[in-house]
C-alpha cells in the first residue's frame, strides 16, 4: 500500500496527523477539519476537494479520485490541490500536504491515509444539502467511522 509507519517528511510523520476528522464545523466561512490534535480551516473549494479524496479512500479499493467536485477548467484541479497542500502545510507543518494529498495516475489523486484513520463526526450531516450534496453526506455516513460530536465543557 502507499502508507506505512515510517512515512514522514522532515519533522512531520503521518502518525501525528491521524485521525482525520471531518465535521460540520464552519467558522468564519471556513470548514474546520481536524488532523490529530490540530485543526485546518479550508475554504469551500479546497474542503470539497478534500471530501472527494476522503470519499474515494472510504469507498474504493485504490482510493483514487478525479475530484468530481472540481470543475474541469484548465489547471483548476492542479491549482486547487496546490492550495490545499499549502493550507495543510501552514496548519500542520511543512510537508504535511505532500504526505496527505498524493498524485495517482493521469488525472487522479488519493489521500495518503488509510480508511481506518478517518473519522466522520455526526455533525457533518448538518452540511447537507446547503454545503454538501445529500448523496455525498450519505455515502460518507455509510462508509465512515462515526463519532458523535464532542461536547465542550462549560
């Protein structure tokens, strides 16, 4: 497979980035995704690209996706993933984007985490249908490991 316990770039190891947790949290127009104990705030297009990667990892043997949420305009897919990797590097440390968003064959990409390290927070359902298509949320529900949202201490 593509992932192993020794996989790292610089000071970033893949173990520090798990689990990846998708939730329905939106702060100041950005979608919050947790990687281990760190958070990344992504604009919509990059969040959708990450959702495509997660969905492919959870629902296919190879995890490869052509990113159906990214319009097929010239270089748009490349630009979206380049910026997603930059966002991951800024929030998680240099090299995190290269560890997590990998190029497959031709125009396909895959997530550098195995499916068992992906957790879907039940609050993700709140994003359908305004932010994410209902069928995408349902497919994530069916395939992912579910955890109820964490309740903050008052």
